[in-house]
């Protein structure tokens, strides 16, 4: 297990200065190239969705069904990962395009956009891997650090993880509702109802679209369309779950206590983002399909930079880390994902170290 790098104040200030300068350098390059990219991604997602739904509705036989499912799943993955996630981070606000506005964009998933903007942009990115503050760390279901309490029910977490992966959009959707707080009596019923309302509204629209409207439009082909939509959503769920879990739960990621981040400087914040994140190596197509979350380290350092820029700056970030002795966690998909699975199984068992922070 790699341990955290401790930098003295002078080194930390220089480390911060180099990363700040890198951000300014990239900001000066943003322009037409980035606009073309996001418009191209929208065309690909829309075209793939039309092709997939057409094959499911009007095709015959297993080949057209499989092709339709893959095409629709691809559309959902690109829209959620490369478009929705990045747009809602404000990466394209500089374009002044209302359809790409970070505060109003609504993505093709059951999670309400405003809920996600709070739970992800604020709670997760500000408090990355701080146990008890970053609620993305284990999603309130999984124990992934010995700083979290172990209970006998934790033994079942490999099963809970499989369930979460298959239904990942629902896990993301209820994340900001804080159901656990309500169940434990820490949230009043009126607040719970207020939190549930946007979720029910958004989930209802998504369920109607995929499992009522499009099957109904297919007439006698409705079972084929309904099943195809269900499988396409399942593929999207499994893929997004695997990529996102590889971003923060691999073998060598580090966690923090609240005490460790008291009086945290910008340089220390950068250091925590690097220690708490991990990258995936792959082709350009692979990076697009991950929404460029394959460059999770760069994304957490500079979440508002257009995502395709991460591949450009990754070698520079890695070089800066090497000079300061900071571990840069990167590897192939299977290496990193196997580390995730190992972590889930390892922390399903009790640790010798006594933890005081509950999972939920």
C-alpha cells in the first residue's frame, strides 16, 4: 500500500504554484476545438440513440436487437459520461450556450440534475475521500476503509456492491436524498418529502419514456423494445459504475480524517485530490467512453476544464508529481478494477484498527 506524501510548507507552496500555472496555461487554450468536441459528442449520442431505438422498434431477429441494444447503451453512456457529467461541472459555460448551461442541464438518467450538482460538485469534489464528509466514498453502502465502522452486515457488501452496480443510476439518484438520515430519525418528514419530490418527478419521466412510451410506439414489438431498453440501461449502469469506482476505490487511493484537513491550503487540497484519485490507461475511444474520468486525477485537480484537455495535461501533472515524490496512481482498466473488487472484499472483513465513522 502506497502511503501519503508529506510535503514541507515551502515544497507544498511550490507544488501548488506549478499546478496553478498549469491550469492558467490550459485556460488560455480553450476555444473552438473544445466547442467542436462537445457538439460532435452530442451528434454521436443523438445519432446512436435514434439508431438504437429504430433497430429495437422496427428490426426483426436477434442481430438487430443486439445491435439496437448496444447502440442505445452507447448513446446513454456518451450522454451521461462525456456530455452530462462534464457539462454540469461548468466545463462549457464559457460558450454561453443555454443547452450546455451547467446550472440547467438535465441528463438522461433518473438522477435529478440539481441533486447531482449538490452531492457531486459540492460534497464529493470539495471533500474528496474525507471519511464522514465525502458521501460518494462507498455511497453509504460499502465499507472501503478501516476508518469506517465494521458491523456484521458488512460481510454482505460484495452482494450489495453487485446490486448497486446493476442499478447504479438509482444509487446515484437517491444519493442526495439522504434516506439513511430519515430512517435514523435525523431528518424530519417535511424535509424528506421535499427531497423526494424532484427525484420522483425525474424518475417518473425516465420510467415513462423507456418503459411505457417507446414500447407503446412499437405496437406488437413492445416486449422487444421494453427488454432492449432494460438491457441498455443495465449496460450503462455496469459501465459507469466500474469507471467511477476505479476513480477512487483502487488499491492505492488514500482516505483522510476531518482532523487531517483542518486549515487545509490550496496546495494540500491538490495533494488530497491526487492521493484520493486514480487514473485508467487506454485508447482515445476508451477515454471518451469514460467521459475522460479515466483521467480522474486531472479531473479532480481541475474539474471545470473541458475534459478532453485532461489527456493533454496528464503527462505534465505526472511529471510534477514525480519531482515532488507524490504517487501518481495509474494503470490499465483490469488492474485497477481488480483492485476495487479486492478492496470491497477486504473491508467486508473486520479490521484490527478501531473505526469511529459509520458507513451510512
